[in-house]
């Protein structure tokens, strides 16, 4: 089972944390507000936590045909960040996902860092639809210049909703 096949269940039986996040109308949230799933909240907690490198030998590959950056440990795909291509100079980053047993170990953070470094190296900008990526950039402002000023995507910041 791989992330690319869309068969992974990222749900957790724990009490969900809720975050509110503002999205542009085209993101499918006409009220410009969406509530994040527990899966996203766990990843957001990781990217705003103390930075640490994953304890795994992590490999990140851009599968341009499928439009996903995939992260593997050994021969197992453990995380992914799908995207859409928007013209020659912009990627729309959609949703970060990490297999539950690998969460909280720095994999989401490192995946996002490597994706953004690749985007920078290719001279592109990003539109962010993924609240985890948005939170990462909020906490790592050296990457803020990669956000396309005309098409930034999800609004900055998040707030915890009880």
C-alpha cells in the first residue's frame, strides 16, 4: 500500500485537535474557513515543534508524472506531498501526508523542507493549499519568498479551536 495509490487511512482514534484555517474561495471552502482533520493537526504540531532531523535515512523523489514528492524510508513510502503544475513557474502544493507510525519524527518537516529547496532550485514559486506547508513557512520565514504573491493560497497562520 502506498500513498500514491490513495489507500492509506490517516485517521487516528485519539480525540481530534481542531484548527481553523482560512482558504481562498477556489479551495472549496466558500466561507474561507475550514477545520483541519486530526491528521493535519498532528503534522502541524510537528512542524511548529522543536526542529529535529528524522532518525531515518529519508529519500525524497519528485515523481513529475504523478505530481507528487514522495518520501521513502528503505523501500517503504512513508510520506507524500502532491502538487499541481500551474504554468511554467509555479506549483500548487496540495496536502502533506505521513503514515501514522512515522508521524512526530520530523519526516513531514524534512519532506516540506526538501520540497521547498527543490522548488527554489528550479526557480519556481508555490501556491499553498496545504495548511501544514503554510505553517512550516510561517515558522521558517526564509522560505516565504517562494510563495507566489498573486496566488498565495491558504491564508497565513492557524489558530486552535476548542
